[in-house]
C-alpha cells in the first residue's frame, strides 16, 4: 500500500491524511434549494403578498432552512445556525420575508463560491505537486541497468 505524498513530494510515513467531512453531503439538493429560493425571492419582489401568501412563504422558508441544515457539515451548520434567526411572527411583513430570502440566497451563493475556490486551490496544489515530481524525475534520470555481469 502506497503512503500519501506530502506537498513537498516526500512520502509521509505512519501518518494518515486527516479525514474531513465534506462541506455538503448532498450538493444537488443544495443547488435545487438555491434555485428555488432565488425564484421565490424574484417572485416576492414582483408582486405584493397578502397575509395568506406571507404565511405560506414563511412556511416554505422555515422548511428550506431545515432541509439545508440537514445536508451541511458540522462547521457550516454552526455558521448557518448563527446567521439565520427564525422569523418570530406568524405572518411576517413582506420586507421581513424579502430580507430573509435575500439573506439565504446570498449565503448560498457565498457557499458555492467558497466550494469553487476550495476546489480550484486543491487543483492548483495537485498541479504544482505533479510539476515538482516531474522536475525531480528530469533532474535525476535513472542509470541504465546492464545486468551486473561484465565481460
């Protein structure tokens, strides 16, 4: 079994890379929720809501927050719970709902940008590691093996 290679190209002996929890366990669910939330925010901006509409939007918003919390890693869930305070009114105003929806859309966009940045940095690190390994191979070519028997 091969040992993991550290960024400096040297194999790590007796150490396992830390196993980290993915930031999102179901990325497709997050994307669907984000799309729905953005569409709802646009809809709320377009037309005034009556009390029944505000109540329904509140129910959808609360359920959305619950669904999101289920698929986030522990550290993201902590951040999520700190940022998103439940709406206390049973029929919040349109402006309260718009702010809550906009906050959610903004947080989700930030989450997506963070994941993209993380993936890009991992890719760049892997490319740099590969380039270093290649340069080491070019710097020290293997000596030909003549079989060890001389005549």
